C-alpha cells in the first residue's frame, strides 16, 4: 500500500485492496493514512506528467481525466489543477 500511494489515489488503492479480499476495517485504516498525503502525491504525479498548466477547457478535462484514472477524487483534482493556475 505504501508503494502504491506514490502513484495512485485513495479510490484506486481501496479498489485494489477490495479485489485482494482485504477486510473493510483494514481498508479504512489504510485509506486514512493515504489521504493524509493525497494532495501532495497528486501534485507530484501531475507535475511529472504535464509540467504545464491547462490553457483550455479541453486540456483541463484531459488532465482531470488522467488524475481521475489514477484514483484521485474530484476535490483533489480541482485543488491540483486550480492551484497550479494560481501558482503561475
């Protein structure tokens, strides 16, 4: 789980743990730990892949779909993409 948290968000990790037959209590504990650093992990994954802020709605949507596919929730995606725009 620790190694996967640097590549994926909490939704994807929870899904993988459920597929492996891990109990719901252990999943909830693991996800709580992942969520502590989820925003930072999402920013780092975004930075490695894109390096440039989205300039159009289509580009914003493409980057959002990428992060969503990695298992990040929409609230985290909005923070990452909108914060990148305000940082520049």
